[in-house]
C-alpha cells in the first residue's frame, strides 16, 4: 500500500473540473495509460458533480448529452478511473467522487459523508490510515485497500438542525 498524504486538513470535493481533467490527462500520459473518450466523459461528469454521483446518474447524463450510452461503457470507465486512483468510490452510498490528487500514488482516504446533504469531505490524515494499517497487520491481516467512511451531519446541516 502506498504512503498516504501527510495533510490532515479536510477537503470538500469542489474544484476546477477542467483543471482536474487536464491533470488526469497529464497523469495518464506520464503513466502510459489510455484515457479514451468515454473515460474522459465519465471523468468530466464526476468532476463537475456537486457531490458524490451514482453510476446510473452518470449514465443518464451521458444519454442526455450524447443520445446513447450503455451501462457497460460507464462501468468500464469507472473501473479504469478507480484502478488508477483518479476517483474514489464511496461504498456505503454507492457513489463516486474525484480524487484531489490524481498525480499521486494511490492512497487510502477517510471520508466524512453527510447523511442529509450527501456531501463528501475527504479527510487526508496519515495517522488514521497508519493506525488502521498497523492494527490490521498486528492481527496478521495483510490489508490491500482501506475504505473508511464516517456518516453524520456536516457543519452546515448540523447547524441548521
């Protein structure tokens, strides 16, 4: 497992979608990966989403814009983007968000997910990831991936409650 970022600041998934797609294109070029048109389109849709987005919402948006798109096309694109660390999958809500560091080696990132507005905040904390990894290894378990999702209310929703 690659070393996580040392940053301990939370990162909301809001950024310049065009710059993000450009960074992924550059990373693909550097790594010798092929970013096909469908992969690029799925990446753009995820980057422009205001929060986590589900696969079928991506499919609907592709159909609206292009007239035809099949589920396997979207799922193959998602598999490629996930495998190469360009997006994250939030398993508990079965949705996807862009990775804030598409040029970095893959890393595990805990997410804070709001149950009300469904925002996802990326909490890059090397200590949390290292603690989980060490605890697993102490039990003789060889971790291959970590997904840590904490559900609750974001500050805005908690304040409104």
